[in-house]
C-alpha cells in the first residue's frame, strides 16, 4: 500500500514537472521552432534568425523594409525616473525615450555638435547667465502636449533634497541650486522658470560656458508632475508608470532580461526616424554576449579581448570601429600622507611609469598612453582639447629623472635617502586576476626603477572607496569618466572643495584658474586657464598620474548604418537604419 | 504530530530571527555604501540627501528596529536602494518564479536520470555500465558548472545554431540551462543511489523476495528502490531551497532574469535592503524545506516516526 502511495507521489511530481515543461512550449505559437535556425546554417553568407527570413527587402534602395536592431545592455537599468539612478544603462534608455532640451548630435565624421531637440531654439543673454529655451511643439505618449512647465518640474524635482538624486550636483550651476539641494531655500527659489507653455528660462549663478552640455543630462529631462505625483515611489520602475516624449517609447521591459524600444509615432520628428524597433537584451557575461554577436543574434557589440577582437576583425561582414573613451585611468596620491605630501616624490612615481609599455603589457596595446588629465574626444569650443594642449606628463617624463626626484624628495622630508628603506603601498579597488597582474606589474616597475619596497593591496571596490574617503591609503588607482563634453568637467574635480578624488590636494592658483575658466565665455582664454591648471596638476604638483585613456573596439554588422560611435553623442538610435540586412538574392 | 510541527515552526522562527539579526549587523559593518556603484565620489550634500532618503543616516540599531517593525507588522522588506522604487518583495517574487521554473525543470530531470543511472550502475556493479555511470558522475561533480554551461552554449547555439544563446521567455531558452544545471544533480543522485542500492541489495529481505519468485523488475521497484531512496531525500532539502534562489553562474551565462544574480550583485552594490531580503528569503526556504524533508521521511519510511507522534 505504502509503496503505491509513494509511487503515486513520485508520479505526480513528475507529471507536474512535465506539465510545466509542456506549458512552456505552448508559449511558442509556431514559426519559432529551433529547427528553423538550424536549417539556415547551410546558406552561405548572411546568417540570420528564422523569423527574419520573411522580411522582403526593398530591392531598389537597399533600405530594409523591416527596420530593427538588436543590441546588448550589460546590466539592468536602475530606473526610468530621470531624477533617480545614475547608471549608463538607464541613461541610454532615457535618451531614446525622452526629449532633452538639446542633444549632442554626431556628424558623419563622428564629431559632435549641439543641436536643437526639445527646444527648437535657445539663446543666452550677454553675460551668459540667463538662458531662454523655446520649447518645441511635441506630444507625450499619452497625448498630452509637452510644455515648458514639464522641463521646469523635471529640473526642480532633480534638485529637491527629498528626491535625493545622486546626479543633482551636475546642475549645481543653476541659480540657488546648492541652497535648494541642501534644503536652505525652497525649491521655488531655483533659477528655473516656465514663462509660458513654450518658454523656459534658466538663470545661472555665474556665466557657465558649458551650460548647453548639461541640458541633455538626465537631471534636466522633462517630467510630468501629474504622473510623478500619481505614481509616487513607483515612478520609473515599470513601463506603466512613465510617459515618453522621445523618438521611441519603451514597449517591453522584462527586468534583467530584455527591453524593446518602439518608434514613437507622436514624436515631433517621427518622419525622420527610420528605425522601428530596437531590442536591447541584457547579457552580463561577456562570452555569452560575444557568442550572440558571432551568431548574428545581435547586430553589434564591443570587446577588447584580443582573441575575440581578432576573430571579429577577420569577419568580412563586420565593421570595426576604434573609439577613445572620455575616461582617464590614473594613479592618485594621498597628499596628506607623510611621504606623498612631497611633490617631488609624487613626480618621481608619475615619471617612473613607462606608459607605452604599460599600455602594451597590461592593456594588450588597446588603450592609449595618457600624458594629460583631460581625455581625448573632449572638446573646447569646436576643437578637441587634447589636440591643442600637450600632455604635461610628457614633459615630466622627458625632462626629469625619477630617481633624482625621489632622492630630492626624501631629502626635503628629512627621511633616509636610501629608497630601499621606503615602503609604499598602492590600493587597488578590485580583487580579480586582472588587478593582481596590474599590481604585480607596478610592483616590478617601481622596484626596479625607483628601488623602493612597493606593496600592493587589493580590496573590493566599496572597501577601496571607503578607505579613500577616510584618507586611509598612499597611492590609489581609479578611472573617471566624463559626464559632459567640456574640459571643466574633468578639471573641476581637483578644485580643493570638490572632494571628488581623495588626494586631499589644495592649490590656490589651481582653484583660481578653475574659477576663472568657469566664468569665462571666451574659448581662447578658457583654453589658457585650463592649460596652466593641467600643468600644475600633473607637472608641478603631480597630485595625480594619468596612465591610459581607454579605447573601445566596437564591432557591428555592416548593414548597420548611421548609429554613431562617439561616446559623448546623445542622439541615441533615432538616426540609425539598416541597409541590405537581407542579402538581395 | 501537530505538537511536533508547532515546535518545529517555533524553532524555525527563532533561527530566522537570528539569521536576520546577524546579517543585518554584519552587512552594515562591511565598509562601503550603496552609492559606491557610481564609481564616483559624490559631493557631500548629494550623499547627505541620499542617506536621509533611505534612512541610512540613522544609527544601525535604529535602522534594525525600523526594519524589524516593518517586517513583522507589514511583511514589508523595504525598497531596493540600487533600483529605486522597486520593493524587495516584488523583486524576489518576480525573479524567484523564473528561477523556480528553471530549477524545477532541472531538478526533475536531474533526479529522474540520476536515480535511474544510479540503479543501473548498482545492478551492473563492476561492469561497463557501472564504470560509465561513475565516469559521468565524477565528471558532473568535478567539472565546474560554468565550463559545462559555456561548452553547451558554444556547441549547441554557436556551432550548430540549434538553440538561442541567451534569453528568457520561451521553452527553447530553457533547454541548455536545464541540461547544464541538471548535470550536478544527476551526478550526485547517481552516486547516492548506487551506494544505497548496493547496500540494500544484500539485505535478507531482497533474497526473500527473490526466493519468492518476484520478478527482478518488481524486486527493484518495490523493495530496492523504496529502501535505497531514503538517503537521497536528505539531499533534496537544500536542493528544493536552491530551486527558487537560482544559480548565479547559469543566470549570468544564459542571461536569465532569475533571482540568483541578486544574491551576488546586492552585496557588491551594498544594496542593504536587497541583501537582507534575499537572505531572509533563502533562509526561510531552507528551513521550511528541511521540515518538509523530515516529514517526508515519515511518509516514505515507516520506521521513522517523528517525535510527539507517540
């Protein structure tokens, strides 16, 4: 009896599991049988997914009738609430589903320029403190007209201390922004005002030459007060809680799995948007992502791994782009530390690093050696800053001998001038193999070149972060990516009150130069201020030692066009189209 | 029986409370904060506002009090810090069902194949089927999951394009992950079953059954399997708990929106509410599944009678 009961139980368990499996297959109505994909493999040339075969291409122009793209997001977007979250993934989505005041559009040479977007025109007063934006005729996805008040509300909400936006500091140039953000002044005192439905006036604390570059930041995106208030804390967590006014709307959002953007027909410029659908799969594992690219399941991706790079470069169906990112990898010194309070010692450690060799050994020759603080691709006016100003570290490496510098520094400190008695520790905010190799490399460099006893400490990133904040380190290693396209974004970080990079470094002249450049509207003058400031930062005081500027290797199938590669551009997918995705038979 | 269950539940709650308390204070004592994921040092005011919003400015014991109060009175685990606006309970229930589906599939397949292989191996002791099964079992236990997964992904979807590389939603998406995941259970169950069957098969009552002329199939089904399966149930407990918590490795490689990734990412993100939420969930599942296993023993083996049941 009992054995029968038991068997019955087992059977039930199995039946249920079989049912679960069975139900699953019901979800796939037809066409999508795995076998379809398998058969196709025999066809030479283009490798497509089963469902794509039916899409007949318009033979005359080559423009594919079905316009869709599939890409990968490396991680789940935190939220679609523009005032909360600060991750790149949600930034990417927001820029496609929302319409910022202005956009940074990329031209065919991959240079970026400010262009009208949510505002059809804009102007600044003479001294650049009052900016007036004429809001364009545009509609929200629920049919409501976009008004200047929506932009006003969005900005105010981002700076409201109750919102606790992690990005609020970026628009600190708006009049009363910091006082509003600290709760000293009510939000209404903020220098943002909708004069009428079509006119937005923004008053700034000081003339801010790079203000246009802030208008596409998520903190300045329009938000609908009625929706935000109705949704409360849920705003931005699911599609149903948000409305869109950008070139696309988000039609599917399966957390941690997939997002689908669909062309927004009510977008003001919808007729120029060719792309109908953009699928964004969330794949965290790099191998899985690149397998999907090989497979043709996605249309493009980026990798710096040499073995994959080679494989894709040899693939005739793919186009390869190499892009320098507006990011700097650097070592920074704790100037409050006994040893590194001395500028000559800091210079010695900066000068001792052979950046060419490091880029080759550690970064497989992919990243570019960094001799300046401001990364390439950053513009001042219309020109790339780095092409106008030589990296100050170049001078340091050329002119100075690191060993002498170290000797001099130790003498100045009244310490034993025998470098082998000096123990120096670098803190690395990562525990994986890459950081280990990196630490060992630096150890070898400083041991042989300077003769010091160089120690490497690896720790988890949050631990590193908290140690640096406490000043509990000697040398740190970090990267910093720019948030907007102006050298001030990178150079402001070292203003003595910025507290962004825990060097504890204070230089009055540097602060003065940064302040001057912050208020100066004349490009040539700003350039000179920045040049001098960067020289102080890297050459005279060497508070930080830039190492490399990272590069990305982007691979896309050749049918993808007009998508842009400039890491700063904020045009999103709206200009992209595919051309001859389907091989013309 | 009733008394026994009530007593067990009381102990379970106590254990759960200890786990929650320990986790709560431990996670707040590790350095770093939930803003670290931005990899940027933020201005003081931004930090202050953020801390205030999420109640992180209060002393840890006050935060603990608030958390416990919400948990007990409302069953509320709070709101994720890393994913603003999403409640932890919502996130867990959404992603645990994904993990659950995959886990159930894998465990059903794994147990079935594992038991069958184990019995086959034992009945063919020291002959080639035995060696083959044991070879598979050793492979299944020793080769890391991510290697099996990567190999399957490469062969089945990149090389032969039979199945999609990643994704979720359709049955075809679950095939490779299921195969990869059940490897481990196949191996474990096959080995357990083999040794248990070998033990049982030499017992007198088997000989009796055989002497009575029971067919070999029925001997296995009615006498061997039933007695040999007991120890296998022991390992079922933790596995049941594991079904809903998912596998970090598998979910990452196949990009499956399960709960597994939250266990790791919430810790590295210092997403406190999510850390405690997932921990509570796992602990509760684990404890409950232990109870279920203990009760199952009684059902399967008449010799075992839970105490309190006279």
